């Protein structure tokens, strides 16, 4: 969907597609897109978009019943949420 070296676009498209697939109960199809987004998130230079992953990834872990990982995931992306200056992303 994007050039192989355009990490930011690949990150956004993969994450958005994954959320759509999850919303339509196509979890197995969403998983590779979520994993790609997770791998690309640290390379995205925009704190708002990293914070978006913080919220998205948190929901993913919750949906998968991986509750023990939720707190560490949120803590990892909290600095990006604070830098984004978005109340929604800061509060999740």
C-alpha cells in the first residue's frame, strides 16, 4: 500500500486496516497488520501518531486478553501522548 521505505504511511495504513478488520471480527487477518504497526511505531517521528498507536495497541492487548501487558504498553507510549498535546490520547 506504500513504498517499502515510507514507514509512516505503512504504519498508518496497517494500523487503520487492522482496526477495520478487528471491527468486523476478522482478528486473524488483522494480526499481521497490527504486528507491522507495532514494529514501525518507534520509527514514526510524530508523537501524535505514536500516541495513536499507544491507544490502538492498548485496545489490541485488551481484546486479546493480554491484560498484564496493557500497563507496560501504556507506560511505553505515555511520553508520546503527552508530547502530542491531545487530551484524548493522553487519557486514552
